[in-house]
């Protein structure tokens, strides 16, 4: 599913106005005081992307989760662990990739002592594309991997059928190569073992395409 209330087409993250800096470290520092939408109010901190500026491949997820919000780093929770395992099985060294999210603050609903993930709205995704566009501009990666519908929406600027394009590498109007696949948290929500194993194998297959861009 695309982000909540995602109806209209917006400029893709890489062509709309975005943060500008020569170094990721400068972008990261600037993003720490971002108030472009309301999500900063309840989250612990901005969770900016992680990885080398020289990385040729960028992986984009949806938003930080509970663990990421506390740690201040993307993909360090259960979905991140699963992503690491699947990248490893696909023959991809995560340390060669830059990993980030379409939205940099954790959106959640409190439920007792727990904080339950809440889907970012289309407006929040569009606001935060300011930072994703900045990361894309600094890195200029050879391949961007959209992990799930929110990342795909931010990168393409419209709701693209994830199931239809899954496993494909799209070429955007700016020449960017974009691999479409699921978010690893999708696998965590599948209860049937056989179904989960089959989907996991398919995800690993999708990720194998990355190896061609790391040679
Ligand atoms: S979610 Fe993004 S746009 Fe909103 S306050 Fe955080 S960094 Fe800024």
C-alpha cells in the first residue's frame, strides 16, 4: 500500500527542491533540527541515513522504527537484522551500501508502554523528501533500491504498483536506476512458515540484482 492519503502525484524526491550540501555529514547535522513536519515533536531524534558517501548503491526504507528511534541509526531493529541476512544471502555486502529512509522521524501511536508504528502520510513523505533528495544529490548512486511502497512513492513521486514492478529495475526521467522490492518488515508479518520462506527467497532474489552495481 502507498502512504496514507497518497492520492496526488508529486515531484519525485530527486527532482523537487531539496537540501543542498557537499557532504552527508553537513546534511545530517542540518536535519537534526528539522521541523518541516510535526513528526519531530514525539520522536527521540532524527534518524538520518548511514553509510559511506562513496557508496554506489542506496537502499531506501519507509521510516525508523522503535529501535532505530532510540539508537539513532536506520535498520538496526528486527527488520534491519532480516535485511542484513537477506543481503548476505544475496551476496551483497551491506557495508558497501548507503541505507536510509524516506521519512527520518519515527511515527507511532502510544499503546500502553509500547509505541506502535504508524504509517506516514503522503504529506509527511513529501516534506521529508527534502532530505532524501539531498542524500541522492550528494551520493548520486548508480542504483537506488526502493524497499516498499512508501520509498517507491517518495522516489517516483506517485503511487506505482509495487507488485507490478517488483523485481524490476526502472529508469527514472533523471536516469536513475531504481530497483523495486518489498520492505523486509513485510516478511515479519507473514505467519505461515511456508509462505514466509517463499517470500523471503523472492526478496533475496530481488536483492541479487544489486551485485551487478557493486562490481
Ligand atoms: S519527518 Fe522529516 S520532514 Fe518531518 S520533521 Fe522529521 S526530518 Fe523533518
